[in-house]
C-alpha cells in the first residue's frame, strides 16, 4: 500500500492496489537459513544464534520434548499439507536491526514500503517495528513517547537487558508450551517479536505498530509479542502480517501475551494478509485485572488455513472484553476463527461480534468458547456472529461452546446467515455502478463494524483487500 498526500487538498489516500505488490518471489540468497525440520540440534543452533540465557535454552528444549509428545488436535481444519520436516524454522537476512529507516537494506525497505510502512504513515505512529523472516530489521519509538517511560523494543534486546527478570517472569506464562502442539513448537523455535511496557498512568495517544513479513520459501515465522500495560495506562497496538505466494507450505505460529493492569485499557488490532500457501496457527491471550479492558479488532484475509482464537481471561472484578472480527474465505481457503473468554471476577462483561464472508468455495468456521466460573457473579456475556455467503459453493459454520457455572450470569448468543440482495445490487447498478463494484460495496458495508474501529489508513487497506478478494486476486 502506498500512502500519498494530495498537494492541493492535503488528503491522505491510497493508490489503486494491483496484485504484484503482494507477490514478491525474490528468495534472497544473502541470508542465513537453518536446514528444514525440527531436531534438538536445530533448536540448540537457534538458541546459540540468539545468545539465550540458560533458562531460555532449557525452555526451548522442554518445549521440543512436549512438541514430540502432544498430538495435533483432532478437530478443526485438517493440516495434511503441513510437514514440519519441510519447514525451515529459522531464516534471517544478513543484516543487523536498525533504529533508523535509512539504514535498512534497500530491498527490504522497498518491500515494507510497498506493503504499508511508508514514511507518511510512520509519522502518524508512536513507534514501528518491522520483522523480515525470523528477525527484526527495524525498531523505533518516538522520542516524546519514550520520555514518558514507554518501552517499545525487540523482545530479544529486552531479554538480555534491564527487563530480563520481567521477561523471565511473563514469557510463555499465559500460553505455556504444554497448552497445545503449536505452542510447544513456538517455545522451541521462537525468534523475533516485540516487547512493550507502558508505565502506570501513561496514555499513549497514537498507536504503536508491528509488521511481520515472511518472505522465505518453505519457512516458518515464530515471533513472540509481549505487552504489559500497567495500572491506569492506555495503549493501541496494531499488528500487520503478509507473505508472498509460493508453491510450498509456509507456517506462521507466533505467540502474543498481553497483560492489562488495573483500570488499564489495551486495544490490539490485527490485519492479516497471508498468501494462500500459509498455515496460520497463531496463539493470542490476554489477562485483565480489576477494572481493566481489552479490545480485539481482527481482520483475517489470505492463508490456506487459519486457526485463530484470541483468548481473554477476565480475572479482576469489573474487567471487560470486546472482540470485533471479520474473515473472508475465498477459493482454497479454510478459515477457522473466533474468540475465547473466561469470566473469573465479579461484574465482568464480554461481547464477541464477528462477521464472515465466504466465496468461490471458501469455508468460514466461527468458534466461540465462553466460560463463566462460579466466582463470576453478575457477569454479562453476549456472542453475535453473522455470515455472508456469496455463492452456493461456499460454506459457513458456527460452533459456539458455553460453560456457565454461575446462576446469576446474563448470557446471550445469536447467529445469522445471509446472501447479497439482488435488489440492492440492481439499485446500485441503476445509479451507474458496475455489478462487480456494487457487490464489493455491499460486502465492504457488511464489514463496516471492523473498518470503523481502525485508523483511517488501515480501514482503507482492509477495504481494498476486500475488493481484491471479491475479484479473487489475492494469493
């Protein structure tokens, strides 16, 4: 995406997107790549490459042991095309991380600028991180934000610096390696990712952004994001993901752990535009203290298969959670997405609102898991999911699960499925629109609940991705 300024009207706009901007097949020979597969030798090589402390090295080895014991889940999309023996778990460009955009190698800088981190957009952010394959290549935070005590850095620098004890205390405690097979895989081979710390009472008025690009053929990306928002603090964090299309499987198995303090607020927004050879098996989890609030905004596009269910643990009394999501499955895509929430504290509340679009034989599955513990007195929870099917070949399923153990909880669930109205299409065509543009406009309106929650540049990008999906031209 190229953000440009109109000199006459001073407006920000996005140039028309063509498919080529998402399709970089330039597998770089100037890179260090470990052999494919997953063995103890490979895990130890990664640990050595990262200069891990001993406790992290042991965590990696324990995670590998768990990975070899835990079975792949027997529900959800089949992962038949994913073979870890043919996935490279560590690939890095032969360059060091920069804190000055001019110092990033030109070929990497060109890729990121085409995908959404041009100079104009970076000026509207409090900080930016950019990961290319297995390593961060750029990380920076605005000086005025840093002076308020906000820390935004790569997690590996934090691990070896003054935040080492805090990283050790929090790392993979919300999502332990024994949680599921791909959490164990992540624990064994993780590399890259961001560490964010917002001190008590600090409100970051403009977002931080992290962007992940998996460029290597037949590789995996396993970044780890750890965010701590202290009492009465406020943060909006935006995550973007993309990859070029290859004729072999790529894997994304990152991990996101979010700690939201007392009366703090965190909004975590994600726009994922993986290509259709990608297996997206990301794990995200947040724990919210008394009076705290977590807001998830999620847009899932691309990928061959996605299994993505951000989880919120409402630990403190009066803590709240809101999840707003959209997924779009086109041909040869199976997107299994949703959200999970656990109510523990009293007077907690949660709201899950998702929409899915399926076209050309694509499959969208929505899963929700709602648990209300005995201690969660007077809790309120609502789940709403809407599906739009654009043809008779596609499929949409809703699979809600509720475990209510408190007698005075207020819980609701609703699901709807529909199709585009021929009358609406004809009306728009009578006003001069082509049938293709009319249908794309209706679908964009269907996704409005997500786009309106995003900053302008990202809302425009999402709407352009929907338009490309309608044309069947992504991935």
